[in-house]
C-alpha cells in the first residue's frame, strides 16, 4: 500500500470507495488519480451518473491535484519522486 503521506486525502477517499467495490488496489489508485485530475480540469468526476461539481468542490479537487503534482513529475499523470504513492 502506498505511503499515505505522499497522497492528498481526496485521493484516499476515492481509492477506498472504489476498493470497496471489489477492484484491485492498483486499479483503484488509477481511478482515483484520473477522477481527481478530471474533476479539477473539467469540473466533473469520471463516475457513472451526474457528477457536475460546484465551485467549492472543484477548488478542492484542484488543490488535491496541485498537491499531488508537486510530488510527481514526468509524462502522463506523473512519476513518483520519492517513495511510492
């Protein structure tokens, strides 16, 4: 399991929710990363149903995304700089 210190809390909330649905750990992390990125950039989540965010929720997603990007670099969604997570 990744070190929780390297990931913002929003990622863990989404990961834990998806994990309870029965998907593998790595898939749950991938879904969390994609959902937060899309939530920040487009203002909606990548889940079934209506997922439009208000300004406050979108700001939270963008804050988590920005915090995550500081610890990751590289192409795509990024590579971990230190440790795993």
